[in-house]
């Protein structure tokens, strides 16, 4: 029997919104302030979400349980599968000793930790975001930074801050393409508006990243390198998004920026080399490390062997991200499992959608085309290249499973929570609360996208969730439709650093498990402040010339 979602169960948007926020508040307070372990905090949040869904939103208990189960499966594949296999590759490289060689080679480009952050967290991370997304960039960059000697908090938090501006065009433009396809936006004009909005933040985020790490004075000491990184990323990002399309925006921008920064560092180095691997005035981690005084030198052959696993990873992830490859692999094996008792039985209603329509609930076991599978295969090929035998490879894999067991459980529980709030309609209640802000809607509508990513862990999911509502609200308020569709995605990228699954990925990659609350407390201000700045820009684009010229319908 079908069940129709209720978005204001108490006929008071304030009361309904406060109740809808309870599961997320429970999880974040337990994680960030009570220092409860992440998997326990996620379980408490899920329990609260079940109670709110069943007793406040009158969702049938069986449907609520099935929605949570569907989210749990999604947590294992694709998200958990990515985390498991990237940590597997990292463990192989540590065991082989190639991480030390990797550190030396990067120090050969520059020994300055601020510049290494630009190169790895921003440029290298943006490439993996553009190629794969879904947690891959944070897992890779945080793992590399911890291998270079950065403290766990610095490696985790700064990787999350860096992984913002490219997110809207992640996984070969999946968030933008999905937003346009599901909610009827015109893809190319929508892509152009997002590109114009995020170009501003491509210029800002590299400066913000170094300020967060080393402070304002130390940031200004390397401003030429930051400017080269930012401009060489922003220009191709703008050109690709406005004149080509969403698929290769982040990849091209990342490659150009990385190349320009490396070439620039051949002719310029800061007067003072920053060797600290902890964040000034912020990092109290007992596990913090300082850079070694001297860096060993290695032969070209040794450097090639050290970089080869990561080059193999890059090639595999890029190939797996190509739509024709995904389609081919899905044609071989990608069985779909409709969730009985949930599929097409939950009805979404106006004003969220123009007309009532059923929500699908289908789990696709796309194991072959999953990014995590590409990472696993690249890890195996890399292990063979590093001369591991099959027994050693299998042994290392199962040691990695044991190592990340609690992280995988946390991801499963958090995705269960996010999926349940979507099917119960409680997250839509929060979105509608923002939608009632009238002339301030451009600002609060942007924060709706931020909230969507913070809750679901995905800019794609947030666009699916709130993209239709943004379109309806824009039409009612006589705002450009593409402006608010773009704002949902652009604002959403700033929520990526505080979503629970990203934090767990970062803590797992840095082997700083059970410190997720420390990471959350560090990144929360940066996330909210950057989201507010996006909201201010969108508001200017809605009402103030010449910013209005940045919008096209």
C-alpha cells in the first residue's frame, strides 16, 4: 500500500523542522561534542531517525526499516568499497617502503609544506574528484599527506577543505548532469552558471586552504604560488564549463593547475621554507609529526617504482569513469534489486515536485563498474609491480578489511540515516523551511544545497533531493531558474567537508579512527563560512547589477 509523504506533520513549520533536525543533531552532537565513537554516534542518529519517521511523520515502520537497509547497502557499495580499496593500496605502498620514496620525490619539488598542500590536496585531489568523486579524492590525498608526515588532523581537515570547488563537476560532471536530467534544467546554461559561481571560489579556496593551515602571515609569504595555482585552475574551469560542458571541467582544470604550479616552482621558491606538518594554533594531535631534517635522495628507477602504483591508480580510475566504459561494464553485470515494500510505494507531493510521483527504491549491484573496483584492480596490478606474491596480496587485503571494519560500519549506518530521512520526507521539511525565506531565498536556497550535501554526503544526491524544489521556488519568486539550480550545487560543495561519510573516509585514510569529532569541529567553521559566501554571491547574482550578468536562463 502506498504512503504519501508529509512535510509539515504538526502544521507548524517551526515545530516540524525542529523534529526533522533531531537525527542529524543527535549524530553531530554525539560525534563532535560528546566524543562518542563514530559508529556509535551514527547508530544513535539512525535510531533517532527511525523514531522521528515512524512516530512524527507516520511512516510505516516496515518502510522505514527497508529505507535504512537500502541506505546501508549503498554505504557498502560504492562508498565503503572505495575506502577499503584505497586504504589497501596505501597499506601496500607503506609495507613496500615506496611511501618514503614518494615523500622524497615530492620534497624534491618543494620542501615547503604549504606548497605540498597546494600540489597534493588541491590539484591532485581535484583530479581524482573530477575522475571518480564519491570520497576518492579525500581518501587519496589524506593518505598521501599522512605518508609525508603531516599530522592526522592536518591531513584530514585540509584534504576536506581542498575538496570543495571541484565537487560540482566531480565524477565526470555527474552532479550537474543528474540535476539537469532529473529536474528538467537545460544542461549547458546550467553548467555555465555553476562554472561562473565556482570560478570565484576556485580563486579563493587555495588561499583559504593555506590560511587554515599556516595562518595569514605564512599564507602571504607564498602568495605568488597560490595565485598561480588558483588562476591556472579557475581559467580552464571557467572556459570548460561555459563553452564545452560539465564532463571534463575538473580534470582539465586540475591538470593545468598542477602543471603550472610545478613549472612555477622550478623558478620560484619562498624565502622561508615551512617545515611544520601541524596547523599553527589549531593542531593538538598527539600523533602530529615534524618533517625530517634531511631528505634522502633516490635514483630515477626508484622514483618510478614509487610513483607507479599511483600512476596505475590514476589510469584505472580515469578509464572507469568514462561513460562508455561504465555502460559496457554495467551491461556485463549490474543486477538491479527493487526493494519490496518500498519501491514505488512512497509518493512525493507538491511543492517539492510539480505533481505527485512515486519514489523508486532500487539497489544496483554495479560491482564491475564501481570506482572501488578500479581501485582494487589498480592495487593488485601495483602490488605485482612492487613484487608482492599472491599470498602476500591476499593477506594484506584481509588485514585492511580488519583495519577499516569500524569505518565501514560507520559509513553503512550514516548512509542508512541519510536514506531514511530522504524517504521519510524529514530532510524535505528542512528544505521547505529555507524556501519560506522570501526575498532572502537566494541566500537560504544556497544553504539548502549545503544542508543537502551535509546530510546525504553527495552533491548528486542533494541535487536530486532539492533540485526540483529550487526550480519551483525560483519560478514562484520570479528568480532565474538556472540561478537557483546552480546555487543548490555550488552551495552543496561546501557541505562536502562536514558530511559524515567524508569525515570517516578522512579519518580512515589517516588511521585516526575515533577522532572524527576533532575533524568535524575543525572543518565546521570553514564549511559554514564558505557556504555563506556562496549564498552572498548568489544573492548578488539575483538582485544586483553587474552580478546579474553572470546568470543565463
